[in-house]
């Protein structure tokens, strides 16, 4: 399976990207499926592996997120409810990475963790 190469992931150092892409679990989303719900208190972020997601803004506008992009990062970091709904614009595959798993994996690699957090 090929890894996403663009978006937010492409801004990360190779060591961070490689470590990050070993974490989490893959999930499939059909077109129109909700992948993050506004006001939910979750402990994960999503990395788009294939397809496209759409962040649905309160004013009706939307922001597309393609392969290599990340969603849910602010609620993930701040342990706060989700600020917007996110849906799949087309069939998509995302990597769901839990907060505890990420911080545990990066604990022995503080420079990589700093680079990751600085990118968000």
C-alpha cells in the first residue's frame, strides 16, 4: 500500500513522517460518511491516506483535505470538543492515531516530537 506523500505530511522531517505512519489503524469512509463530529470529545487525529475529506464550516463553506492532510489535530492537542464536522467527499481511507499512542511512541524521540508539534 502506498503512503500519502503530499499535504501536511510532506512538511515533516522524514524520521517524523516514518514514525507517524507506523501508528494508528486504518479506517475506510464511504462518500458522505461523517468521520469527525462537531462537539465530540475524542482522543485521536486523522491522517488522510487516500480520497478526500471536507471540513464543514458553520457558515456552510467547506475546506477540502486530501492525501497527506490531517484533521482533528487541535482537539487532539488541546483535549477539547471538536469544532467542526468532517465528512468524506469521496470514498476515503484515513489513519486514526490516538493521543496516548502518539505520545508514547515519540517519548524517546523528543526532537521528533517537537518537530511534529511545531508543524501543527
